[in-house]
C-alpha cells in the first residue's frame, strides 16, 4: 500500500504538468511487475484524465500480468526470465491487482530484443542511459504494440539508470 501511495505522486505530477499547460493525456505507458509503480500512477491519473488509455508493459518472459488481465484473476509465473531484472516478480501484488484490473486498458509483453533496441535508440538519439526495466516502455511504443488513437499527449514512464557499464554496452551493441 505504501508503494502505491508513493508512486501516486508521480501520477499527480504528470497530471499537474499537463493541466498547467492545458494539455490532455491520451496514453500512459508504465512498467508492471509487482504493480505498485503502475497502480500509483493509474490512481494519480484516472480522475483527471478518465479517457486516457493506461498501458501496462512487461517482459515477454515474465508476462504474468498480461495473463492475469486476460483471465481476470492473478496468475503466478514461477520462472520469470528477462534482462529486465527489475520486472521479475512472480505475480502482481494482492493490493495492486484490484486497482490494475479496474484501470489498465491494455497490457503488452515485449521481447528482450525490442527492449535492447529501445535502450540503443534512447542512448543514441537522446543520450539517455537506461536500464532494461526502464526502457521497456519505450520499446512498447517504438515497436507499435499499441494503436495510438485518441487526442492528447502520450506519457512514457522511463525510470532507472542502475545498469552495469559492461552490460549496458553489451545490450546496446548492434546485432
């Protein structure tokens, strides 16, 4: 519950910034693992932007939330595998699940290859050094996994620079 409340501040900051500029939100892309980050952001956003599509993004090798959303009940993944080590929980948390089930519009699973491509793009295009768990949301957007209909801005939660130098160079290397 504390993680939800703490991460709700991020959602409220997004709302404040967009409202200050007179802008609308069409899509929010956020990582999901245990669900605290995503639940907090969703709760911070839904009242001000009720028509925004909230998109959960997780690694293909740890797609328990995609399955959970499809089946309508929490699914446990006994062996989550991905380079996105920050997104390898076994399932969505008990307190997070009802919030996510209610507010998430769509969940997408991203293969590690696409996450690596996004890391490379973020670094080469914007000078941003991101860990895989942070770059996965950009990967979902860049690989066009979601139809971007509607009017308003797209917000991508991009978090995490906690990546080893050697691993980072290996992951963004072409090929």
